[in-house]
């Protein structure tokens, strides 16, 4: 009969779930669903690097308010340790945080 999918979920979620069921056979489907929900519905590999590049863009373009709003969203979704890691990563690459780039961006 073939695989059954929910018509109420986006296909990307089904693809994520099916891929992990195949790759991580030692985990139960329930455990994978908890990972999906707890993980903020992260569907793309490399999401941390994506967040780091976005934060760097806001620092470089001196958009302090937007940077802080983005960080608040990351805190809500991923927690303080995640944000601390991203900010340490930026600092290690010489990207100063928004407290050191107070001037507004030129328009």
C-alpha cells in the first residue's frame, strides 16, 4: 500500500520524519516526534551556521535593534546556552556584538 502521510502536515515535516526514521532506526517514532517539537521544527541541516550568519549581518550593518529582537526569538526557541554559543562563535571570529556597534546604520 505504500507510506501513509498526514494531509494536515507540510510535506517537509513528513520528509524530515521519514528521513530520521530511516537514519536513526534505534530511536522510536515517539522519540523522533519529541525531537521535532522540542527542536523548534528545525528542518534544515546547518541551522546554527545560518543563525550565526544572520547575527553577523545585523552586526555588520549596525542593526542593533533587529539583532536584539532576533536574539530574543532564538532565546525563546533554543535557550540561553545556544545564544551564548553563537555569540562566542561571533566573538571568536572578531565580530563585535551590538553593544560595541551602537551607531545606527547609514540609510
